């Protein structure tokens, strides 16, 4: 038979485990209380009996057998908790509250004994009363002093009953608390379970409910929601990337096929320049391969979450090496190129990815800055301790409303449609910055001067090493 769900939950099982541990500890405590209570009652009774025995022994020592016999008769006739028997050395009864010797064979040593005596209560009913006493040989007589321990037994029984009731109450309250806690935990987990089930069924927009209690379930729900947000963005990015790749690669692949087909037909007809057609086809193929390489680099960074193989390096040295590659290109295009580096800087990161990111920024600046313009490359430390690579140009710039969109994959503005590229340059830079724990910042350049400007300032900011 399958148990109800609440009994199969982990919180309820943990409650049972803790309850069992508590019951075990409580049982040990109850046993100690019982032993201590019963022992204390026994010690109190034994102490009273001993004092009474000493009193009779003192009477014997002071006045002899007749005096102790008279004392036993008087005390036995009175109302009190004690039971007395006085016997000679042979065990023959002289006087007392009960007949005969409580011990059939007395060894002569002081002996503690327990037994029951038959008596009648106020209604005439026969009852047995438990008695505990001390039998002792003193001089020429044997003295027995006992006490009715029915009151002590009743007291101990009340204590045991109270302990049993407390134990039952603890178990009932523990089970009720376990069921209540399990129900509350189950309610807290319902939202998480529903969100996970919805995502498993394909609904990436599902989110776990954050109740605002700021407990561990809220933290878990917030973490799951953040993970789902990233997953949804990643899936949307992959879908967009696939669509964009199919759209952006359609034209170069079509041109590549057309040129190869024309070259093939020209070769068959014995005319045309097949070498030039093949060279153009190779150039188009290189463009397609670069697009795929950029997409794979971005995917690699986003999958890793952090930059692989980070090392300490001199950012000025890295920037100087990259500037040596782009300074001749600027001269060929008639662009004024300048560099400004702050000495004694250190950064931590993957040199290969950072070099590619800086090259992409400079490549965009050279591509969109017209002849007669200027490009400035800077490496400096900010007041916050962050390291900044910045490239400022005097090109057309990027409108403020498009600066967030321009770093997305395959996004190309209208003024760049006629330029070569796939719209992945700044996307890779943004991915590199995020993987290094930094950020990419876009701002307006030096402003509009004549037909040039307002320009663009692109900054790759890395955290302090």
C-alpha cells in the first residue's frame, strides 16, 4: 500500500528521525528521573526507619528489655507510619504490631526486608499494605522497625504516570509538528516544482514564485529564476544567431557559388580569367570561415563563463603590439593614428581573447573613420583601479538609442550595410569583457567637426588585477 505523499516527504522523515532521537534522549531522562525519585523516596523512608531504630536501641541501652518492650507496645498502639516487632534472641515474639518474625531465618546481621501485611480499611475491606523495614540484633533482643511504603509507591506511580503522559504528548506533538512542517515545506516547494515541470515541458518563460520571506526557499527560487532568465536569453540568442547566420551567410554563399559556376563555365568555354574567379571565391570563403570562427569564439566564452587560462600581463605591451598592425592601415587610408599608454600597469586575463577584442575595436574604427580623420588608442588605470583599453575615432559614431543593440550578434546599422563584415565584432568584444568580469562601454567621440563626427569612443574595461 502506497503511503500518502506527506508521509513520503523528506521533511517528515527528518522529523521522525529527530523525534526518535528526542524520544530516546527523553526516555533516558525519564528513566533517570524515575530511578532518582524512587531512590530518594526509599532513602527518606530508610532514614526515618534508621532514626526510629536508633531511638529503640537507645531505650534498650538505657533501661533494658522491659523499657524497650514498653516503648514498642506504646508505639505500636499509637497512630503512626511505623510497624514494630520485638523478639528475643531465639526469634520468639515479645510484642509488636505484627505476629511473628518478618524473617524466617535471621542471620544475626542487620537486614533490610520488604513484605506485605494484611489489614482492613475503614470500610472493612481486606487490603495488603507494602512494608519495608530493618531487623537488627541489639543486645539480648531482636528489633524490627518497618514503615508503610504505600504512600511512596503511590508517589512513584504518579511520577511514572506523569512521565508516560509527557512522553505520549511529546510524540503526538512531534508528529503533528512534523506533518505541519512537511505541509509548509511542500507548499513552499510547489512553486519550484511547477516551474521546473513547465520548463521541462518546453515553457522557458515559467518562473518560480518568490514569496518575499527571504528564507532559503526564496533564495532558491531567485536562483532558479536567474538561471532560467539566462537560459531563456541564451536560447533566444542561439535562435537569433541561427536565423542571422542563415540570413547573413546566404549572400556570400550565393556569390561564392555563382563565381565558381561562372569560372567553371568560362573554363569550359575557354574564356575569362578563372584564376581571378577562384581568388574571389577564396576571399568569400575566408569571410564565411571568419564569421563561423567569431560565432564559435563567442559561444566558447559564454559556455565557459570565465576567460580560460588567465595570466598576469602588461596591457600596454599588448596594445602596442596590436597598434603596430593597425598603424600602417591608418596611414594607407589617410587616418591620423596616435597611442597613449600609462606605464607600470598589470592586468589579468587571456591574452589571445583580449588581443582579438582590441583588434576588433581598432578594425571597426579604421573601417568607419573616413580619410582625414583620427584614431586615438589609450591604455590607462581608472581611479577605481580598473584597467581601460579605449579607442576613439572621428567616424559617424553610433546613435545613443542603438548603442545597446549594436553589441548584439549579427546586428548591423544601416550606415554599415555596405561595409564588409557580419556584425560580430562588438559582440565578441562584449563577450570577452563579460568573461573577464569587465564591461564594454560605448560613448560619443570628440564631436562633429565639419563633415566628420561625432565619432565613437569604445572602452574595454577590466577589473583590477
